[in-house]
């Protein structure tokens, strides 16, 4: 579990240290008070970047050159201090037990996070990139060796596309061989985890709402699986050369979300879509927990948004009292009602100051 978090210079938060419950911790306060910024700080600690911006500068407090987040983890009898500093120029320094880590992925391995944010519906309605990240973010925590394969494929596709754009790949069989090898490996583990994620989703979604019965998740690998990736790349080679990019492969993969055979984006209301999004994220968290035997930390931003009291309670019931959760909302009452009388550590947030109630 994450025992506490210290934040310095993340937006309006400075000199903040918050102890976290082994169960549920809740922050309430007016919009703009700093609730989401605190979630952002934890996300930075666990992932190495913000979920609200692609740039470092907006999240760093005005007048400061950097922001810092430090947290203390305890798990199976061991404790670990982790920290990250993010600089205005985009640079970052991360440490574990005071020692520098060579890659932010080393930090991310320590703290699995499941983020449920107010703008998350893009997972259902947006481009495939977000849905690929869902699969890859799950695999990162459960599949040993996944990151190495993903990096090999990503490097190969970047270099081949650069060559295609510059018109210098008259013979690129070596690149196609590397793409085919790593791409088949990547697709195999994605397909397996997509199947498991779909099974979890079918269990969880009806628990949140009867309207989500019949939901299904289907994996799309990025090429016609009736042939090998090597054959698909060979067939597409001349068109790739003309268009200047690789048209088939795992970088085009997607997952299709349907209810009774119809895309959820076409059949569900906005409120139902919010519940569907929450169901997917809960399924991801439970799958990571089942496969890695490590429970993720859940960040739930503005739970009441677009959900009525019954559906908020259903989400909290599915989360369960034994998982570590951080929730935010404008008012205290909606959080207490949703959590249903189970222990809930409450903090009030006002102008960047976080105070225990």
C-alpha cells in the first residue's frame, strides 16, 4: 500500500503531506481547490507524467523550476521510498530508496495505478491509441518481458517509417523481419490479455448497471490474422513505400467494445458510457491484481459526475473495502453516501491546503 504522499510545487500544492488509508481516502472541496492536482501528483509518482497535460510546465507551480512528489510504499513486510522531480524543460529525476533509477519504467513497476478520470470517455469514443494503452498498461504489470518486446517493435516501426518517408528503403527485408518477429510476440500477449479483460468486463459491467448486460470486448490485431504478419508486411511493402508509412501491424491494433453486437458509442447514453468506462477500468485493476498478486491503487476523480447515487454506490461496492482507493468530489456527503458506511478517511481541500476532517 501507499502509506503517504508528499507534494511540492504541483500546481497549487506545496508543503503537502497526506497519510493514506489502507482502504478508502476521500478528498472533497470546491472546484479548483487542488483535489485533482493531488491525484495528478500521485499519477506523476507512479507513471512519470501527468494525465492532464503532455507538457511539464503547466503542472509546475508558477515561479518554481521543478515539482517533487515522494511516497512511501509498504508491501509484504518491506518498505520503499520512491520519488520524482519534474523540471520545466521536461526533464525528470526519479529515485528509489534515494538511489537514481535509469528509467521511469523502473519507478512505474513499483506502483500499479488505475485512473478513473472525468475526461476518460475518450477510451470509448476516441482513437485506437488509448485502447492500445489500456492493453499495454495491463501487460506492463503482469507480463514479464513485455516492455522489452514493445520497445523493440516501437523502435523498428519508427526506423522503418523514417526510411519510408525519406524514400531510402528500396530493400527493407531486415526491418520487415524484425517487425514480423516482435509484432507476432506483441500481438500474442495482447490477444491473451484482451480475452481475459473481456471476461472480467462481462462479470463487472452488469454489477454496475443492468444496461451493461451483453457488453463484449473483441481484439483487433492490426492486420488480417488469416495470414502471418510477415506475409501482410510483404504484401503491403509497395504501398507502404508509396504512402511513406507502415500500414499493417500491431501499431494499428484496437479493441472493439459492443453491447448486443452494436458499438457502445452508438447505443449507450452518456451516463451509461461513464459506467462502461468505469467498468473497463475496474476490470483492468482486478485483472492486474489476479495475475500479478498486487492490488493496484485506484484514483477516482469526481466520482459523482454524471452518476446518480445508486450507480455511485454500485461502483464503490465493486471497488470493495479491501482495496486502496483515493476518491474526490465537491461535497462530502456524496462520497460518504456512496461508500455506504464503510471506513472512509476524509480530507478537506481548500486553496491547495489539505486538512484531515
